[in-house]
C-alpha cells in the first residue's frame, strides 16, 4: 500500500471533516486488512473482480465485533485513490456481473 500518498489523498478529500482522526483511522484499517488477510492492496484494487472478492472476504473474515463495513470503507477509499472512481455497492456490482 502506498501509505504516504494515500494519507495525502485523504487529507485533500473534502468529504472528510475530522482530518487527523479520520485519515489515521482509514489508513490503519487499510493496513489491518493487508495484515489480517495477507494481501497487498495495490494488487487487490487493480481489477474489479479482485476488489469484489476482497470486499466479500472482508465481510466474511473480518467481523471481529466491529462492523466489517469500516474495513470495507477503508479499502473502498483506497480503490478511489488508485483508480479515480468509486467501486459500486456489492449488490450493484453483482447485478452488473450477471448481465
């Protein structure tokens, strides 16, 4: 994961209000996904199928009492950082895949 660049991307993101806390939290969660699932986010966000699979894995394997959504959100932000577009919601993506 390109941590320094990702932090700067989040700092520059106007959607984030509480800069320091929110940025650090998202970066920490993204790093935790990498560690716990033994993945490299740079590889995982390159393709939509890989991203989709990773989001499903997070949903299944990272439900540690906290909602898995916080981890998915961090990975979605990383996808946006790398690809310049948002990844669709899982249901929307599944609908698109089935066509």
